[in-house]
């Protein structure tokens, strides 16, 4: 009976190990939240489900709309990026105050498996 339990436990572990090993970074939360309207943020926070590799992390903030801006045009906004001590969070700090308009934060990140995942968060500054 004991050998059956051990064999079952080992089989279950073998079936779940590939799922654990193939985990990739996913964005868990952001501040501001996706599709929100906020006052001028001093910084933007991203939190991932696992530690990400700073060498494989890229962040870009672009303004996608504002009064007088031609449709379809974007403007890259200079930012500083700081990794959190936990390795799962990133703070993005615009180098100048964000003007009223639409923005998109584009991110690329990789975990220990080095597979790069990407995404974007749209938000509006009032």
C-alpha cells in the first residue's frame, strides 16, 4: 500500500513538473490600472507573477493621443526604470510631468527560462 502511494505521488509530481518549469512572467497588476483615467501619475508600477530578469526587461511609454495630435501618431516619453527588491516589480518614472492625453505602457520581460513575454497597458491622464 505504501509503495502505491509513493508511486502515485511520484507520477503526480512528474505530470505537474513540466507545467511548473514552463511558467512565464505574467503581469499581475499595474498602477494605474489598464484602461483607467487618472490624475498625472508620478510613477507607474508593474507587478509580475514571478521574478523577471532585468537584462531582458524593456519598458516604453508612449503618448497615443492628446488635443491637437494627429490620429495614429505617437510620441515616445522618456522614462527611468527601477526594478523592485522583490524582483517581481518595476517602477517606471516619467522624466517630465505627463500632459493630459492617452498613453500606452509597452513592456517586455523574461523570467529564468529567458522566454520573453510582452504586453501593453493603456491609460488616460486627465
